[in-house]
């Protein structure tokens, strides 16, 4: 027993002496740690590298339906609603409709007790309307005078033209005499009178447009707010006692393009039976593929998990240029109306330009192209083999194969390599999993190699 204690004590003394020698200073401690790490690394390099097992992700070549589409972003240009606006200012004294009511064009929506600014604006608008009406009346009166003068000049001209001096016995024109001043003056007088009459018709059309515009301005400034079109009232934001116009807060003002006044204010919306229209911009490459009548699926950023259908109704093939980039606006009308779709909402449209049935398909991630030659990878006896192929159309996920491989053949679309113990390419201080390949998904087939 005493001998055992003596041996144990001697061993302890030896260990203590070794520790004192090795860790006598901080520098020695660091040196020992470095030596240990080097020994661990050498041991791992000698004994840790094992065989690797490569697991390949594969997919079968199959026949199916290929849907080729063009994806473009845009906005809602027209939704099934029209805005009710006013440039009147004052206090709402009466509201004659509520949300959900059906109205016809011209029906009364509300009445405003105009303040001084509102009364002045209404008076100015009415004065402009009366002035436009007077101009139109004057233009019509002038038209009558010009018409009378034209017929008078025509009568003088035709009498001279049919005179024996200017017309041959067989009724043909005597061109030699028709160069005389008597004939040319009468002809010019008639042509000038005819031109004046036609020009006045254009003046009348211009005055009619000015009258219509003056009337719309008067309606906008009027104390009576009317419906601009037939439909169902929605988004009504006024109530009796509410201040609008010049004394209202800036938050209630609107810059609607339907108004000629910068002080116009939104009152309500009128839902119509029209379907929403989406405007997109096609690139130079895509515009040649898209045609009117093609079907499309539409999604909206604001309406998640919902997909709508529609069709292309027209393309502006003239295009627009911005910063050196040419785009071609196109309109897509939805198949059905939807109250959730609002003006200017962001949208993404996938236009279906081609559908191929019984096409030979592989995942697009399986196809690689080098120097203009497309290839796929297959496995032969555990080895990767590049097979040249000819490809056709493609979608976002699938590519059509025209030749090179057959149905039911298996192509490699990616791989995951692991080792039996730890990867020879990984550190002893990190994980042993490495992922690689060329995209896609599919069945997993394992083979063993170095």
C-alpha cells in the first residue's frame, strides 16, 4: 500500500514538473497550442479523408404541354369607375345619395352652400359659358351669310361658264377663252366664297367645343354636384356640414386629370359595368411575339393569392423611346370586373403566346449551352456524359427537346456530394456537406467514387 502511494505521488510530481516546464510562460503556452493544432490537422489529413458519395439529382425526359408566355409589368389604366369631382367651395348642405345607390348621368349628388370664393367662381364660369354661347351664335350667323355669298358666286360663275364664249357647241369647255379675265375672276370669286364657307364650318365646330367646355366648367363650379355618368355610387366621402373647396384642408384636394381647375375636389366614385384595363410596356424582343386576342393571366401586388384572366386588346406598334430604350404600350382587358381592382394598382401580366401539346420536355436547369451547342448530362456507369441536343421553345421551367435524347431517358439536373465520415474538401472545424450542380429538382440517384 505504501509503495502504491509512493508511485502515485511520483507520477503526480512528474506531471506537475512537465506543466511547469511547458506553461512556465505565456509564450510557451501559445506554442503548445499551435503544436497541438498542427498535430490534429496532420492527423485529419492522414486519416480523416474517406470515400465520397455523390448523389445526383435527376429527372426523366417526358412528354407534356409546354406553355410559352411573356411576362411584363404595368398598371391599372382604367377600372370600372368614374370620379365625381367639383371645384365649388363652401359647406355641404345636402347629400342626396349614399354608397350603393344607382344614378343616371346628370342626377343630383349633393348641394353646396357656396362661400364668397365659390360664388365668384360660379359667376365667372357662367359668364364664360354665356360668352361661348354668343360666339357660337355669331359663327352660325356668319355661316349663313357665307353660304348665301357662295351660292351667289356659284350662280355668276356657272352662267359665264355656260356662255357660248366659254363653252363649245358640244358642251365641252372652251379652254382657250377660259383664260380670259372675265372667266377667271368669276371662277376665283366662287372658289373663294366656297373656301370661306368651309372654313366657317370649322370655326363653328371650334366654338361648339368651347361651349361644351364652358358648360362643364360651370357644372364643376355649380352649387349642385351632379353625376357625370350612370352607375352605382361608391367611395362617397362627403357629409352635410363638411367644408370643401378653398377653406378645406389640402388633404382633400385632387389633381384629377378630368378637371380643368387646379382646385377640383374628389367627392365620390361611380362604378360602371366596364372591365378593368391593364397597360403594360413590351420590349422590342417581345412585341413581335404578342398579338391582339392572346390570353393572359394577371396578378396584382395588392391582391395576393389571386390570379385574374384577360386578353390583349391592342398594341401601340409606334412605340415610345425613353433614355434610348424603346417600348411598346399594350392594353389588356380583364374578363370580369372586380371592385378590388383600383386605378394605378401595380400589375404583372403573363401573356400566353404559344401552347404546344405532346412536346418532349426537360427541366430548363438541365440544359447547358456552350459555343452555341446545347447539351444535357446523363449518367453512364456512374459517370457524367454530355449529350448534344437540339432545343425548341421554352418556358420559365421547361425546355422542349427536338432531338438528341428520347422519352423516359434520365438527365442530371444537379448533385449533392457528401463523404462517409467527413468531406476531404472540408475543414475538421466545419460541417461536411457540400451542395453543387446546375439547378432544378428531381429524383436522387446515388453513385460511389473518389
